[in-house]
């Protein structure tokens, strides 16, 4: 390590410290406290000093260990390369192992109610991530309003189920259809937009849906939300301890002792199957003309046009298909919670789903799983330290972007693998 | 086969083509030469429908195509090899070829059409599973031409196929263009900076200056024209 390098790193971290001081000095350092009915400024310089020192030292280490080493910026580190290689060579075995693990998961000894709830939540986010991956990862359309389709799916499921009394298996495809139609609705005005402009409009679209749900009181009950959404039944057999007269339930039919866990386990398998369908669909469609056209559109729109790929239809199908899976996830969310309100569909949800896709490495299906486990798991671990959750969340994103600038799994397998002809 | 008359194209307020008349007959190779910014690429983009002509007519096989969207124009039999190759660099060579076949009966005849492309450019066959971006410039150009051929065009629009390619490969690519024209009977409309090579290959040529057709004639005549030599062939230096 030569002297110049050390010097510039030191200078850089001092500068970072100054910025941290300017930011945190007023925000954290000066605190007003009410003493005897008067506001008194109470300085907390020690905390500020600690934060500033942390930022400066942290920046110094980032400088030394990642930015200015003998490698081009953006190149994955050797550790990252090792992970990618491992996943490339053993990818299918790992995926199979992960699927088997998720199938036997509910019967593992430690899988109590708490773990099952976390697992269901993670599965929901994985499914949303895979759905959004179609739009962002394959078609390259940055959609910041994905939660809108999640909401449309949830609300259409709830309204159909409450008002018409239709079963889960009828409402689920309907909810997907509705969400897909909203996807096309969003798609039309943004056909000509790309990049930042597209992102802004989709963000606004997400907010519009939320505000619509909040204000259309006659249909959505506004901020009160919809209650009493029917729970799904096991092909007509409800999960109830005391069923209505003459109704056979899941536990009596199979001759089991009633346990509330049965419903949880059923929900878990439901979302697992839905998520796996999403994944399977994405893997398959990448080899079909429409999926290939999505990826081509992400690479180069003009080349697509000159080859006779219709960009309008291609974009609309990407939006519609991505939205459809969001809608499926939404109806699952509605039936699991039995209560939905616009509160559940705020921008932060969209942001988390986008973060899952981007941090996972855009277009990588396994990456979505890894980053979901990482991000959602982190949020859960910090549940007891409520106020630090967002700090940890933000910190995790910064760390991933510093060490793996293109996402956890930056490298993606080619779409087609074939045995070489002789 | 292709009849362009009085075509004007704008980028916003800037006029790129000022009433261009070009005619390409069935089975010909026609070259369009001109300096940077003369509007050569704009003309090709206007033919393929990526840019729209503000006024004028583009008639292909007695059908006015000036208002058709690009995918319909490809369907009619005009394929474009865009400037700078524009291959899909993160997709495999095979995916690139399959995308070229997206119009032609949705790729039903992929194997047969692909075989013809491999005959033209054998190197592509060895690179099928490689990502497009890992090919050399010349190979990428071959892929771009092969990709366009997958749509079974009757007319091929080539935009600067020699751009940024090693001289040895340029010869090979020009030989393939000749082959595509003579063996497969595809009409070729070629835009080139490399005026000498283009005019040697072409049956006829046009010179585009500031959005106007300045000169036209057979390839040989243009090669020997002193004005063309001075402006585009560095003939003045000799």
C-alpha cells in the first residue's frame, strides 16, 4: 500500500466525517427538551462524535478494501466470484435442495407458529419479487408502483369473495385477470417512456391506486378496510374448530385432532405452490418468442423494431404478466390476513420489492430468493429493536451495493443451454 | 421494387432529409454514400419505419409503406441491419438469431433458415451458446446480418457494415453481401462510409449531401467521377 493511496483515503474519510458532522450535528446533536414549561436545547455531542467517527472510519475501510484495490470498479470481488461460480456449477442441485427444504419445512421440529408466519411472509415477497422480475429483470422496465397490482389483486379477491361468496379458486384467477388488466392500463400511457421517466409514472400510478382505494368509500370502505374476507378451504373443507351444522371440516374428514396450525400449514403450501408456479412460468417463458422479445427489448429497442418485434405488444404483455402474478400474490395476502386496508399497500412495499429484485441481481431468480431471505430476515431479526429496523435495512442495502454492485447474483446463465452438435 | 420519392424526415425541428428520390430495382445492389450527417442512416430508418417520413412516398412492391409500423414492414420483406450492429449483447447468439425469426411465421422454419445463415457465416455455428457481446466486432456484424436474414427478407437494408471492423473481415463481409444478393436473390440497399468498397460492389449508387441526392449513376461511373473521388475516395491526394 503506497503512501499516496493511504493519504487520499484518509483525506476522503475526513471529508466524509465532515459531511456526517454537518448532517448529524443539527439533527442528532441539538435536542430540545421541555424543562419547567420552557424549551431548552440539550446538546448530545458525544453521540454525534460517535456517529461521525463511525462514518469516517467506515468510509476509510470501504476505501481501502473495495474501491481502490487493483481491480476495476464494478468487478465482483473474489469472494463474490466464488459464490457465483458455486451457484453456477451447483445451481440446479441447490435449487432442488431449496425446494425440498421448503416442502418439508413445516414438519421440522423448530417450525412453530412464529417461524411459519415468517416463512409465509418471505414466500409472499419471493413471489412478488419473481413477478416483478419479469417486468424489471427481463423486460427492463423499472416499475416503482408494483404494489398497485398487489393491491388490485387483494381488493378484487376480497370484493368477489365477500359480495358473491365465490370460493378462493374462482376468485384467484379473477384477481390475477383484474391485476393483469390494470397492468395493461398502466402500460398504455407509458409505452413511449423509458428509464427515469417510466419510473416516475409507475410510482405515481402506485400512489393513485392507493389513494383511489382510500377515497372510494362505497366500494372499498376507505381507510376502514375490508373485513371478514373468507378464509380459503381445502377443496371445500374449511379449517374450523366448530363448524356449522352438517359441514365437514378438514380435521374431521382426515380424522385429525383440530389444530390452528393446519390452516397455517395449508397457507404455507398455497403460497409455496403459487411462488413455484411464478418461477416455473418465468423460466419457461424466457425460451418462448415473447420472453425472448422481452429480453431483447431490454437490450435494444431500435434493434427490436428493425427486426419486426412489436414493442407495444411486447411491453404490454410484460406489464400484464408481471401484474397478474402481483395480483395472485395480492389475493393470497387478502385471504391470509382476512382484513385488508390501503395501509398495506404503501410505496414502501413497492420499494422493498424493487430492492429485492435489484439487490438480488436483476433477472436472477435465485438472487431474488437470496435477497428476500437477507432483507426480510433482517427486518424480522430487528423486530425487537423497532427504531433501528430501517437503519439496518438501509445499511444492508449500502453494504450489498458496495460489495456486489451488480446485485448478489450478478452473473446470469444464458437463456438457452444446449449440447453442442458434433 | 423500392421507390422513394420526395421523402422528407425531421428530428424535431431539424430537417434531415430534404426530398430524397431513390429507386432500387429487383435484384440490384444499390449503394448510398455520403459524409457524416448527410442523412444516410436516417433514410434507412425511414424506409424501415423506425423514423417516420413527414412527406413523400415510399413504395415497396406497389404498396405505400411510409405509414406502416416497423414490424409490418419487416413482414412485407424488408429487413434492416442497423448501424453499429445493435446485437443483443447479453443474449446468446442463438437467441439473437431466433429474435430475427420472430416475424417469419414465428420461427417455425428456424432450423432450416439458421442452416442457411451458418452456410454464410460458419463461425456463428461455433458460437451459438456464447453471449452476443463476447463476439468480435466482425463476428457481431455477421450475426447482425444473419439475424436480419432469419426473417427471409426480399430486400436487405445494410447500414455501414464495415464500421469498426478489421479490414480482412470487411472483405469477407462484403463477399457475403455479394453472395446474399447473387445466390439468394435478395435485393440489397447498402449505406457505407467506405465508398470505394461499396461502389465496387454496387450495381448503382447514390451520393447523399445534406439530405439531398446529389449524384446518381452506375457504381463504376461514380467510382470514376472526379467529384466523388475528391470528396469520398481521397482521389485528390494521389
